[in-house]
């Protein structure tokens, strides 16, 4: 059966029952049908004095184009923890429509380890991303309306982009204002995908509605001729933007196929944004369960680095254990096996690809100072010889490892992994950041590039140098950096999947995100608006004669 058929044939519990498992009263949820609900903001206020549970961060080695199953393994871990008698809560990101209709497909897990209702979560869900898109584009409309009506604030350069929650490369650069109406000023513009919008980042880093409103007001939307920043609050925009997000800011409650509670909220990409679910959801989950299982997007060089250097620095959170996911196909892919041959046995490239995994482990364990366990996510195409080889290599290095068979067996396929995570969570741990906020912007970038990516140095375009000077002159040089680069390599070259050294990281431009509280560093050829593949998943998605959605994977 396909993932969507497995999900559809599994009987779910009423969402009120799932809420009760977390001691959430019925009056504190707002139901969207029988199987999904918003959690009232009152819930955190009622439990905020409770001691936090353990925090488990799930990340991965550098991925293949189809991903390595972080969400699948995260769900398997939570279901496995429940199987061994613990009280787990999942805290995951919301899927973007871009990948659903693109190459990666949905983001609700797979096989026997899924969150449900699968179709709803992968499509419009409770409308959070649509609300973010509307808020983003309202701000764009207010900017251009202000310019149309006399430009009292003196916009010389607009840096705020429109957005849409789809992969559409045609929108990476567009001309706007071509109606030839009086006072309409034509200009070059661009679209981001919604999950790369600064409003998504703000949404995920805000602690409550008041913090959300303040951050929205702090968005830099443009610059005047004196190179001084113009803020969203100068347009009196923050109130209306907050109103559009007043329901979205409440976290969403769903369940796994095994009825484990899952809070799904926020969904920035990790290659072009900071890649973590909302602070609100994570902090709430830590109060509601013994173990919170959360994920950070793409490889550990991206999502995990940003989770630790940005999210943990801001919130004071610290993972008790970090799970690094590896797959046989990713190991062979990063060892040099062509995509067409990835399912064929190749022990030489398998061994070579172990270097990618070792570097991620070293970064988490020895650079950040955290407890690490490797989850080898099993696919039905894996050969026992290959599995045994990887397990042996990791055991020889003293790295805790477990075979995750959640896709085929659900929580039963992850009980060993769950127990090993419990063991790791009992060990002492520390959290070292890769840089200090007082460091210069260039020093912060260099620290991440050298310590995490293994780069020799960093090269800058003239535009990037100018942007850095402007940001520092505005007084924002002490913000953390959010590096946008390819997920397929430690370098900024998507074709360097084998990690061939030496290499420098090339910074194309730097953007101030004063509302979210970090600086985006654009490296290599990374785009904030992805494109569709030659054969997009959208071509296989349909509705059957019974009105059921088919083709989402």
C-alpha cells in the first residue's frame, strides 16, 4: 500500500482524546474537524511552571534529493518511546506545498510512521502558511501603496519581496507596476517561497502574540537615499499583520498512526531559512510530555546548526540527545555513486560516504558538545551486507547506533533506538555555540564555514561587503547568522556531493532580518524561490471517483 492508503486505512482517535493524553482540557482546543485542532494560548500559561521534559533533536547526514526520512524517524522515535512506557510529544514542522507538488513530496512521514490526517496536513492544513503568505503580501501592498501616494518615507530601495507557497522559478525576478497608471512606479521585484519569508521566521521565533507584533514592526522593508532603514512599523503595518496571524500563532495538534500526540507548527526550510518549528510549539511540548522529539531540516550542517546557534541561543533550550539519521543510499550517494545506481551494491562508495556521516557526528559531538546517536533508517532496498558494514564501522568508533525500522514496523521498529535515546538523555551534556554574538559578521560566517562546513576560508562579492557594512552601520552586527546554502554538500557547490577539499565558501549577498533577529547569508547559487523538477509530483496527484486524494507521497 502507498503511504496515503496506509494512513487512510488506519483508524484515528478523536482529537479530544489526543488532547486528553496531554492533560489539555476540551475547552482549550479549537477543533478543525474530528482529527486536528488548534491549542489555546492559555495552555502554556497553565503549565509554564512545570519542569521541562527531555529534548531530542533529530537531524541527518547530508541528504539525497528525496531526503533521508527525518520526519519518518522522528515519528518512529516518538512511537517507540511510547512503546517502552514513556510519555512522548512530537513537535514537527508544517509541510510546504512547494515540495508536496515538487520532487520531495509530503512531509508527514511514511509507511507505518506517519502523522495524520495525512492529506490535510500536507495540503492546506489549518491555513497557517496561507496566513503567513497573506501577511507577507499585505506588507508588500502597503509598501507600494505608500510609494504611490507620495513616498513620504522616502523609499529609495525596496527590499521586501512578495511570496507564494509553491515552487515557481519564473517568479525569482519580475517587473511590477507596469499598468502605466499615474504615480505607479515600475520596479524590479521578486518572490520568495512562503516558507522563506521573514514572517515565517518571525512566526517560528516569537514567544507570544505581543512578541510577534513587535517583531513584525521591526521588519526592514527598504532604505532611503541616506541608506537609513525603513521599518514595517513606519508604515503602521504591524497591527494588521498580527491580526492576520492571530489564529495561526496557536499551535496545531494532530496524532501519529499509533495515536502519539504531535504538535505541528511553522515550517521554514533549512537551506534558505532557519529550518526549525516554532518556539511556541517546542516550549509547549516540553511542558506536556516526558520527551519532546523535534527535527531540524536537511543535514546537520544546516538545520541543526541553526537550531543550536539561533533557536537554542534565543530560548536557552539545550538538546539532551541529538539523533543523526543515515541511510545506505545517502552514504553511497555522498561516496560518489550516481543517482541511477544508488540501489546497487557498492561497498567502495559506501565506505567513502561514511566520511560525510563522520563529519556531521563530529560537529554535533565535538564542536557543539552534545550527546549523539546514529539512526540507520532502513529501506527495503538495503542489503544486509551494507547494513552490517555501517553498524560495524560506527561500533568500532564507539558511536551509539540503532537500526530504525519504523517505516515497516511502526514504533515496534524503533524501541531499541528509543531506549538508546533514553540512555543518552541521562548523560551530562553541554552546548557550545560556534561563535559569539559580539564577533563581527564576517567572523561569525567564517566560524561556521570553517568549524561546521570544513571550508578553508570565505570569499565575498562586492555586494555582500557593502551589505555587511550597511548592517553594521545600522547597529545590527551583533545578530546571529543564518547561512543559506545547498543541502547536498558541506560546501556551497551542490555538485560537490563527495565533499572534495579544499574549498572556500562564497557569499553572494547578506540580508538583514531585523524582525526575526538574524542575518541571512546567501551562498553560492542558492535560491529563496525553488523550481519544480522536470517531472513534478503534481503530475501524479489527483482525486479518484470516490473523492479521495491520491498520489501524495
